[in-house]
């Protein structure tokens, strides 16, 4: 019986892994999964937050990880860390956590370094520059600033995570993060009906809505319906498309009048025409270069390529060349059309018109890429390079030194947030205050229960000193100071677990260069179940 149970458990695990793998491929594709599997992530400190982050990276198949932690597992660790147990007490925390995390995925390689991170921060900062991403948890302010400066200069992304009582904090520190596949929500369709390409024009000539029988008339794709009526509108309006609300409503009425009538003179139920009328705004979207793409085209990294230029900037320059020549002012066609009510044959033929044009544009972009790579003496791999060029993004964060600098801090933004005294920004101010407390007293406030009352005054003094130093004339409610004293720098597993999921999500975005990371500070209030992001 036990053997059958073990076999069933193994089969269930394999099925679950297959399902997870299929879902992940759907999210970020095989190239995204490849980037994940080739990544090496460093975790500083195997705290509850740190191990929760790694768990959510090990499960989808991060290539390898290294935990740097010289602490010994204590009873407190066992009480709040899911990846430690009583038998680990007295062991090195990095080693104990690594052994249990490895069990989650045999394809992931796990390493541990039983040294305090301070050792490398003081004697060998280059140690951290060999990783794809460094994640730092529960690190003191002085050590964090030193680490951030080193990684900033080396171009290595740093994700800072912290659980402090019922507060979660994340900070992304990366000089430049480029994204080829940003996967925007509610992206507008790229139909080009305002500027139909030659192949689409030729395809439209096969349709005459006035000469069709009832079946063909009601099964013609709505894109073609709009395009045919748009031809008529432009011929009567000096080549212009409907732009104002009044013009678009008049255009809709023209299409409504085109719906076939039954024997009683009443409109037939033609769902394709209803779709066309409903999608007028989508269909008449003006084809133009988004301002964000214009900014990328005008960026110095795009105009001045070097042998050290990343694939992103090579692609951006190639797309810029395409726009100026083959595109005649337009980006490469994306090549997708929405689902619609239509005859299968008509829909597939229309779909192929868009797909073939998109493939042609992709080949043109790839030719430019090859020439550019040759000109700068570099190499790279690009697949379907032109299809996502409308969604290129560049995210640039401020360094931690800029955020912490008295002259470079975004004081006006902080003051504006504090117009609401309970805004999440107050939690950020309190975290800065407890760091100052730790620097002055060698410990965090409230870690000893009998000192909570005395620590209140000390923490209040630290907060006022911080605000005064930065020239912030703000009043923070005493309830927040009391609450942070009661926290005693505790790391509740429930908050660590939530933060672990959120942080792993951002880590995967950074590694795969898909989806857009937040910029640049995230605060989670577990008491109220609210969160906010700030550009600090």
C-alpha cells in the first residue's frame, strides 16, 4: 500500500509539474523560460522573506541560486520560516534552507555560502557581480548602500526586500532595464484601416457588399465591412477618415443602413455588422508611432551603437531604420486580428493577409539587424524581432545613493503624499527611522519587550532627526511610532509569504525581460491590505 501511495504521489507531482510548465510557457514563452533556466540568482540572508522568494523562483525552474548567510538557525527562525525545522537548529541557515529548497525542483542547482554577507561587502565586493540578479533581505542600511553602489556600477540588478512587522517593502535598483515584450494590457489592435497596406487593398477588392447573397453578407468579417464602408466615406470626404464623435456616429449610421432587410422591411440579424458598428473606435485607430517609441528612437543608445550595445538597442535601431524606409513612417505590422463572427474561409484568408505582411516586415527588420550587427562587430539572436516593437520599453531607476542623498531626495513628492497622514508613504518614513535607530543603538526598537516603552521616545527622536535632516516639515502620528516599536523587527510568515510572491514576480520580469517592472519602491500595508508604489 505504501508503495502504491508513493507511486501515486510521484505521478501527481509529475502531472503538477507538467501543468505548471505549460502555464509558464503560456505566460513568457520558451525563450522566457530559457532565460529563467540560464539565470543565477544570489539571495542574501535566508530569512522567511528570502526563502519565500526563492521558493517562487525554484518552482518555475530558475537555473541556479546561491544563498549567502552566515547566521545559525535559531528557534525564532524555525518559528517563522517554512523552509527550516527543529532539526536545523544549530546548523548554518544558508545550508539548511538550500537543502530543503533543492527538493522542490531537481532541475535547479542550489549553492550556499556559510559566510555573513558583510564579509564580502568588506573584502570582496566583486563576488556579487557574477550573478544575474541579487536579492537582499533584512540587510542593514550601511551594508545595503555599499552593495547597491557596487551593483549599480556593474549593471547588476538589485532587488531589496524587507518584512518589518505588518509592513512589506521592495525596492528595485537597476540603472537601465530594457523590455522587448512588455505585454501591455488592453493593447489597441493594429489593423491599419486608416492606412491600408497594398496587400490589404488588393484583398478588399474581392468583396462587394452590395452584390453578396444573404449568407455571404452576414458572414463577412467585420474588419472588411468597416474597410469597405470606409472606402466610400473617404471618397466623399476628401480622403479623410471619421475623427470626431459626430463623424463616427454618422459612419455607424451608414453601416446600420447597409444591414439587409427582410420581407417586412425590417433589419436582419447580422452579427458581423453589429460587431463592425461596435468596433468603430478600434477600427479607426490612427496608425502612428507611440511617443514612448519615439523617445527610444531618439535615445543616444539607439543612435550611437557600439560593439557593447545590447540586443534591445540593436533591435530599436533596426526598427527605426525600417520605419524610415519600408514602413514609410509606420512600425512593422503586428499581424494579429481579433476573433470575429465570420465564415471560416473568409476569416482565415484575412488573417493570412495580416500574417504574411507581418512576416515580410519581420524579415526586413531582421535584415537591418544583420547589417547593424556586422557594422558594430557584434552578434545576437533575434526571433520574430519586429512583432513586438510597438511595446518596447525602457525603465530607468534612480540609484539608492540618490534616494538617500539629502540634496537628491524627492522631498516634494513625499510632502505631497503626506497630505493624507495615513498614506503608505508614512510606512516608508518609519522604515527609514528604524534604520537610523539601529545605526545609533546597534539594535532595532522593541526587540526586547521590556524596552518598548523606552524605545518609543528614542524612535520618535530618530524620526524627527531624519525629517529635520531632509528638511521635511511633516507630522507623523504617534500611533505609527508605537506600532513600529511593538513590531520589534519581527518577520511574520504571512507577510513574508505575500512579499515573497510579489518579489518573485518582479524577479522573473527582470530575468526574462518581459512585462514591466514597477518603478521603483513598493510598500505593502498588511494591516489594511493595501499597497502603493513610489518613484523615490
